[in-house]
């Protein structure tokens, strides 16, 4: 705000004001707005997050939400570049019998919430709130499986709230106090940073929704029907609404969510805060998040929508109050749109040409904060805007691979299914997600050797739906760990494979385990990984991981990297050169063909049809293993490269350990009922490696009729 000729000018608005030497700054609306935000935000953390969130690792071994479980298994889920955080957390766990960390956290939360109102100095408030933020961050970042966009947002908001100083409900400063000016500047800068933070969240939340599966309503359909099936839909009969009243209900919900996200972004970014725009943003926010709170709280909880609603004061107009001769005059009009604020901050910090006066001096806006605050806000906004864009750099198939998924605000978006499920009277499925301890052979005439699970996990680890050559990690990991591995294999598979491989080496009692099965040149147990995912329950199950890569070796190479390289590869979401196991191109390239074939076959046969989309270079080298439990399936090769042929290896009764080979002709069905089945390719040898492929060229239909007894 500037004074010139007795006028206070801000952009196009001018308000009558005293001259600088006549007036005293005594208050600002931002102090009150930040204080209201602070109190509500920390109350939300107190009652919903600190001791009840599944995304926070506990400080003890209790059996409540987020119980820590097996420490060895949990070490597999540390971040590659933040193992030191997991170590600190483990050390604090060991001290939990003597140090009540949870109670300490509640105490810190109390003073973070109400400390400013009982006279706590700002420096002390910042310190103790920083201690709480460290405790919260240690719990959140100790395990990569904990990651949720919601909890990541809370960490960011904690930092910004500390930066603000917390604000005041009632100002207790004396006139002309430099501390008051500093407090006001910090709160105003914090409001700008928080506006930008929420604008980024809404921008990317709407950007990532520009996907065919969201726009068609498929993603929303999966979410709400699953909620209804699990009894978490709050009595909303989604299936009945779709079937009897409104067939496109889920598309309406999806488009409405996209438009509301985008509307909140537009209002935050381009509108100057004033009564009309503030009311408009409040309506958007309340409508969106109150609906989310009602319809989805049993899935995502109350804290995230409540936090977004609690941030409404941040969009309230900024005002400063001055005192003149015992009278108070309130100045309104120095607030701007978010874009204009960023321009003002940038010009003030870097002395833009347009911000200089005739004598070449930088034009000083009296309401702008000190340069260190300008720098903090601009650095924060730049980081938050650019970092999610790494999704485009990491992979052009990020919905399938989840590369760049974390920290990118892809909230409640894509799902991936890894099992062809049969809903018979006796439910079963064909598992398309497994690891196998492997001694990789360098001799084309000698096949790879596999380590049976009974050798290292005991006979009790056998499972009728899991091949005995695969790792029984479903028995060793908890529900969330299994879920996160199935959703984001790139982030967990290598560490898990390394740890399991090292354990096998120790159990077998040999530093060169593979030499004991006749495979030379591989010092430690390797691991190959098969992962197919069906994106958003549409199209085919697509191969996502290169099965020819030794992912245990990838994990060992990652573990030996210097810290700065671990950070670098985590930032760009890549594995070390020569050890990448994620297929980054061409995933889902046969989606439309798969959808068409599936629809035609289901219409003609009145049976369930699932499509398997693969690459010949991958399938030829590593066949797919199934355990069908003697249930009948029909296998149909729909697309096979020229000069090649799909081949089944069918396990023979009673134990399925001996096999017969059955070549299949293109588009001719083959009916099979067995306990063990392998699907592979024969014919001309493909010189291209699996990782070099950039398109799918194999399409297989798996047809079955669910076996249900008549009622």
C-alpha cells in the first residue's frame, strides 16, 4: 500500500488515508484469519490424526490402528533415500516404554492450538509446534507404505502454519511495535502461500481427471459400487440408482467433481478476494467437501474434507487497520488475485523493470513482506507447481505404472486389479502378481532355476492358488503392505526382493546359493517379477514389469548408491541405469481391441471374458504361471505375432508336477481344467529384449462361467 498526496493507492483502488508519519499500524485481518485456521486445523489433527491415522506409524507395538507389526518386514518399506528416518523412528519405538511419545504429541498439539491465546511468545510457539511437526513427519515418512496425498498435505500445512507464527484472535502488541509488523507480514505471506497450495491441489486434481476412465464415469463407478458392497456407502443404493433411475449417474458425479475442482482452482488463482468471490469459493468448497465427507468418509475419513473447509478464512480479503488521533480507520483494497500477488512478489524480489520509479529505485509496496519471506513464498510456490509435473517425465503410462504418483495430487483416481477373480460358490482367482526366487541362467540351453518356497518358508507356506515357486509374501505382510505393493510396484518391489533374496541366502547357508543348483556367475539369489494390472477395471490385464530383470539385484544396487544418487533417483522416480524393471512405454496399447473383443465374446458366449495383453519378447522368455484349482477355463489366442504360437503347459494330476504341452491355434478356443497351468510362446526367437519393447503384440482371452449352485 502506498501513500501519495494523502491517498492510499493499491492497483486501481484508492482509499483516503493519513500520511505515513501520522498513522500507526495496529491490526490486520490476516492475524485473525490465520488464528482461526490454526485452531481448527490443530483440533482436526488432535481428534482424527495423531493417534488414529493408519498412515502414521505408531511409536509402540500396540494392536490399534497402524500397529507396527513385524519390524523386519516393515524395514522393507522404508524410503530408499530416507532409511535414516526409519532408523530414528525405530529408535524412538524402542524408547516408548520410558518416553510417552503419543502423550507428548497431544501436549504439543494443545499448545499449538491454544498457546497464542494464553500468551505464549511466537518464538516459543514456533519451536514447540516444530517439534510436533517433526514427530508427525517421523511417523509419516518412516515407511513408504504410509503415503497418502492427504497426510502429505498436512505436513505442508504444518510447515506453512509455523511460518505464519500462528496469528492472534486478539492483538496484544503496543503501538509502533516492530514485532506486530513482522507478525502481520508473516501471516499475510502465509495466506498467499496457502492459497497457492490449495490452488495447486485443485489444479492437479482436475488435470489428472482428464482421463477417459474418469470422464466416462468408470472410476467413480468402481469407487461407489465397492463402497456399497463393503457396507460403507451410508445407505446410498448406487447400484439401484444406476440400474433403475439414472444410468449415467457415475458420469454425472465424475464430471461434477472435475468441474468443482477446476472451479475452485480458477477462483483461487484468478479472482481477487472480495465478498462476491469469497462467497463463490465458499459455496464451491462447502458443496464439494460436504458431499465428500458424507459419501466417502468411511473410506477416506473426515480429516481431509474438514481441513479443506477449515482453510476458507485463508481466502478472505486482507485488510490492515491503522490508528490516527485515537480514531481507527480500516483500509481495504490491497488484496489481489493469486497471479497478481506472485507477480508483485517476483518484481519486488528481483527488481522487475516495471516495478521501478523514474529515478531507478525499486517501487516499494508498503504491504509486501521482507525479502526473506518473499523468497520463501516464491520458492515454495515454484516447488509445489513444478514437482507434480515429473509424472510426465517419469513415464507416459503413469496411470499404469504409478511412476511419479507420490506428491502429485492424484487423489482417488486410478485403481489396478492383479487377480482374475471368479465369484463362484467357492471363490478363487488367477494371480497375476508374484515374485519368484530365481537363479538366472546365462546359457540359452539351460533354463532358469527356481527356489521352491517350501525350502525357505516351510511346507505350511503352500497355498492352493499360489505356485510353489513364488514368494509367499501374502503371508508375511499386512493388508496395507500387500495393497501398496499391488498398487505401486516401482516403489517397493526391489527392496522387498533384495531382502527376501538375502534371507534365502542365509537360510540355505551359502554365499553362492545359485551354484548349488548348477547356475554359475550369480553370487546371490535373484528374483523375477510378474505383474499385470487391469486399470480401473476396464480393458485388459497389461504387463507392467519386465520379468527378465533381476529385481533383487536392482535392490542391492540401490542400497549401495551414495545418498545424493538415492535422492536423485527418488525425485525422478527411476531405478539405477541398467536395472530398471518398469515398462514405461506402450502399456495399454491394445486397450480398444481388448474392449471390443471382450464385448463381442461375452455377448456371443454369455460367459465372463477377461483379456490378457502382453509382449512377445516378455512372454517368450518368462511364461505366466497359474493355479486354476481344477476349474474350467477356455484359453483363446486373439493376437499373436507372425511366426509364433501360444503354448500351454498343463499340469497333470494328481500333483500337477508333470506337464503336457499343448500348442494353440489363433482364435481357436482350448478348454482346460487343471491344478497348474503355464502360458508361454514358441516359434521364432525374438532378439529384442522385453525392456526394449514399446508396444503390446499379444492378446489372450480367458473365458469362464462362474459355478454357482441354483437357489
